C-alpha cells in the first residue's frame, strides 16, 4: 500500500492510507474533457462542469482490495459491507468508516516478569494468529479490535503463566499455546474474530536461575553416569563370578586361560613379565619352558657354527 495521504478514502481501521487512483483518474479525465470543451467553445462553463463531475466521481468511486471489506455508513447509520473491488457511494450522505483486512494477522505478545505457579519470574514471548471472519461485528462492536486482541492475549498469557510451573512451560509449550487459543477464542468470537493458533516462541528466566538449573542438570548427568557405571560393574562382577565357577570345576581351563594371558603379555618385543613361583609350579611352566629351551638349543648351535654342519 502507498504511504501517500488519501484525500478521498478514509482508512483509519487498517493502517497506512492510500490514494484512490480510480477517483483521481476520473477527476483528471473529467477536467481534461471540460478543458477541451472550454477551448473549443471559448466558454468556462464546460470546464467548471467537468471539474464538478470529476470531483463527484472521485468522491463516489471507492475500491476495496480482494482481502478487504468496506464499512459504509449513511448519515451515520450502518448501511452494509462493500467490496472487494470497486463500489459507489453517495458523497456527503454516505461515508466509508474503514476497510477491514480479512487475511490472517499476527500479533506479537510479551508477558514480562510474570510469576509461574512455583513463583519463578519469567518473560514469555508468544505469537497470536487471528482472522476477522465477520467484519460487521468487528467494526460495530469493538472500537479497536487490533488493540483488543493484543491486550486480551497479554492478559490471558499472564493468567496461564500463573497456572503452570516452570518445567511445564518449558517442556509443554504446545499445550500452553492450545490453552491460550481456547481462552482467546471464547473471548473474541462474539467480536467476529477467530484465534487460529497461539505459539510460544521463547521462555526467558533470570540469569541466576539459569546458572542454578545448569548446575542441577550437570549434577543429574553425573548421577546418571555413576548409575550406569555401577550397573556395568555389577554386570562385570556377575560374569566374573560365573567364570570363577567354571574355572573351579575345570582347573585345566584355568591353566589354559592363564597361559593365554601370559602369552598375550609377552608377545610384544622387549616385554618382561614377573610371575610368582607358585604360578610356575601350578601351571607346570618350568617343564614347558625347559622343553622349549631344549628344542631351541640345537637350532641355535647350528646357527652359531655353520662349518660344523657341513
């Protein structure tokens, strides 16, 4: 819409004014025709008549956009809705009180420093989507329905905050929005206005409380980590107990497991493992190591004296 002041179309109900271009075009056309006739007839009467006709049509022709309805009053009494598109009124007798936009509108609502049910100060930012479904009721029954929607939404938001705890507001925003929509819709339906939805955009809490909640969340995570670690230790000890029972019933399996562990420990180059003598006696490692040494001795001797081999 143009921001140029409108000389012919009052629009105090829907924001920025605009120029009635059709009325201006008719005024210019009538003045041009009257001027041409005056030039031909050499008499000012056609020009005056053309100006009068142009002013009349400029004031009589109105245009409403596709999404608008115009409220027409005749001598101060309601005559009906006009539009969308062009329509005619009787100048001086009729007047257009305003144009009502019937598209979905958005109103930003903020409730600053409202107390929740558990006495926590919060700042809540919400968005209200609403539409005028009956322009006649909205104009005739409410002085400024835009301000009425904004103030009603702010009041309902504060009341809803007082009925909920902080945790509910943070985790159940959709439920809070549906409750606000129901409250507002009950109030605005008699005005010819429907609230389609309410969305909670943000819930702000004081910095001190944010730090306290952060520490609480960290402590909760540490508690969960300790619980998980304890559960793992319990499962491991249970498995060790089962393995001990198997090894108790089968000593050979225990020896094989010990040998495997010893092998895993010394398989890396340069590793050294110190085991008690009781382990060597129990597992028979002395005999095995001696056998392994005797088996390797001839090979090492041959490798040390290759001439003797020939």
